[in-house]
């Protein structure tokens, strides 16, 4: 999965979710080194891509990134190396062009000081490269967010700083100036990114102990800048995870908040708030039950206000964990405006393996998918538009699965990818059409 943060594209027009998953195929050869979590993307024509990142944890200069592709509504090929990339941080389609946010280090050195955008056109081959950051350092993460006005936003989080850059025109254009959103040497922790239905964007993040939330936003055609304080917590409270989803006229902000209670014990609860603009007063509303310990927050939404939120709740010992979710349906208002009801009730969907997190994806038409790993197997569930909860999950993999990622494309196809195996792990893919 995308580490501790995720991004939500603003308004891809996607059909209701398909439920007929294809038989999983392995797109990478078994390897003796570690396989990191895959990335997935789909285009408006039904083409799809999945990345494979491999690294030797004992000698991290030995790392390689590969790419598996599927033609429109076709089968995936075997993953092939991406020249000049040790790791792919994120992928997204700009029209029919696949953009890859990659990272690498100097020859013979570990990843990931240099962050580049590499483009692959619809006719094959890797085209132009553009360097965005030269001194990111190890532990770099990133995302690419296609915006509603056809531009692309890149966000890079590294031990040195948080950066953002946006393309200067529609389509696969060059990225503009890279803006630093934190001071040099000030690393962000949890980060979330979202586009808006109008083509703007917003970024929120935590720093240090997580006692507050910071953010930056911009309208269509501009890159987020001028950070501001979004939320300040009471003393002793901290934000562990944060997510952001688009809404007509603003955003939905969701976070996990942790604290020690006076009577002894530890609490982590999920809160949410609709926000018209960053910097206005945030009014938290609880999503998860009080008295529990929540983790693994996931959120996905669309421009019409439909959303899916998920997290897991574990027993005090951490030995038994279950997935919980809440759905939010979109409703049309007067004069073409869109209004959205609040989230419905909490649903318990089943057990999840300790250390794993659920992932969610919401279609432009309002349906949603959820996936998680239970008993070492991948479970995928579907909620149709307007449904109050996800349906029973379908098991689609064998055992020893890990690092699940899934997402929709504008054509209505869904792609799920995960790593599988321990001694010789590989990446497996299934598609719903």
C-alpha cells in the first residue's frame, strides 16, 4: 500500500463497481529479495499498470523497479525493468500516457535521493524524464493525483522536507516549480492529498509528535503553498493517521486521534469533519466507537460526495483484529448542486491479520470497493451506489498475501494487486470488469 498516506483523485467518471474478478496472475518472477508494496493505475481506455519494487534489505543499493502493463481490457504482461529507477513511488495516467514518480540514488548507493517523473506513451517505450528533487534522502514516499482540469499534482514526502509540484498544462506536460511546504530538515509524518471537483487541490500533514495538523491548498492551475495550521489537539493527544477526500465545495477530513485516559489505558478513535477551506474551524465528529483502539485508516471519495471509510479495531492484546467501515451516500440537491448525507452506521466486515490495513476505492458513480488480508488471503468486498454497507467479501488469493493495493480507472475497471510468498515472493494481480 501507499505507506502512511494516500491520495484521492477529484472526479474521475467511473461506472458502478464490477464484481467479477479474474483469476489472479503473477506478474513478477519469484525473487530472493524483498518485494515492496505494488502501485496500481488504470486509464480512461481500460489500460492498466502495476509496479513491482524489489530491494535487498541487507544491501539496499541492490534495488530495481519493474512495470507490468495490460492493454485496454486485456491481460497483464510480465513486469519489465524501468531503466534508471530503483523504486516507483506512485503511478497515474494522464490521458493515455502513464506517468511514474520514481526514486533512485547515485550509482552503487541506496535509494532515494533523486526523485524523477518518467513518462511512458501509449505506443510503448519510456519517454521524457524530469527531475523534481535531488536531495530527498532515504525513506521517501510520494503520490501522483490527476486533477479535474486535466493537470497532474505530484507530492513528495522525505526526511528532509515535503514538496509539491503541478504540471503547467493539461495532459502529460512538464511539472512546474517544486514548492517546499515544510522548512528544510522538517520531515512530515502522516500525509494526505486530494483534488477538488473544480480542479484545485489540497495537502494536509502532521509533523513531530502529531499534536497538530497542517495544510496547504490552491485553486485550479496553482500549486498548493502557504502552509497554515488546520487543527490543534488538546495536550496529550496526537494524530496518528490522516486522510482527505473531495466534496462539492470543499473536502472531508478524517483522522485517527490517540491519547492516554486518566483511568489508565490507551485510546485511538477515528474523527471526521467537512471542511470548506483549510484554515477554517474544524468540527470533529466521531466515526469509530469510543473506548476502542483504531488503526489503519483508509478513505476514498468522489466529487459527488460518496465516500467509504475503513479502519481496524484490535483487542487489547492485539491478537484479534476486525475491519470496520462506514459509507456515505451522495444525493443531488436543487439547481444541480450536490449535497451529501453524513456517514451511515458502522459495519464489522470480518477479521484482518495483525499489521495489515484495509484499502478502499470509490467509483465516480458512487459504488465502492474494500479489500483486506485475513488468514493470509486477500478479501474483496463491494458496495453498490447508495448501499448502507459492503456486501460479503470474496477471497481471491492463496495464502501468504501482503501489501494489498486496489483502485478504479475511468473506464470502470478495478485492479487489485498484492505481494504473495515469503521465501520467493512475487506480485499478483486480479481485475474486475
